[in-house]
């Protein structure tokens, strides 16, 4: 499966159930509630925003899925920036190079 195929499936999903660290973020970006079958996550903001819940292996994962499907307080704002960091970095480098060559 290609990454874009995975994203297309995720975009149409009602809920994402995963043990992947990365897919938790993609679910946030796609505004799909996520159930992560793990005891911890690197993406604590997804928990704080209510877009992701942890379901430790061996727990009642189905109950976590049902809870996740219910509407609740979810904040799907993107806490990772606006996606334009590279443009700003290039601008700063060009300014820095320009300042160095004009001496």
C-alpha cells in the first residue's frame, strides 16, 4: 500500500485504530478520532486535544473505539506549525547570505 492510499482510506474513516506513532498525527490532520493501542504516545498533544485515546493492549479496545466515535470535546487545530517553516528558513538564509556579501 502506498502512503497516499493510506491517507485516502484514513480520510474516509470514522475512526482510526492504530499502534503507529505517525498515524496518530495523520488522524489529527484528517480530523479523524484515533484510538492508539499502546500504553504511551509521543504525541501527547493529541491526548490533550481529545483527538486520540490510549487503549493499552489487553484492555477493552472496543469500548475505547465506541467512546471515540461519540462526539466529544475535540480540538483538531494543528499544534505543529503552519507548514511554511521551510519558506521562512530559506528567506532568513538568503538575508544572511545577502548581509555577508554586502560587507
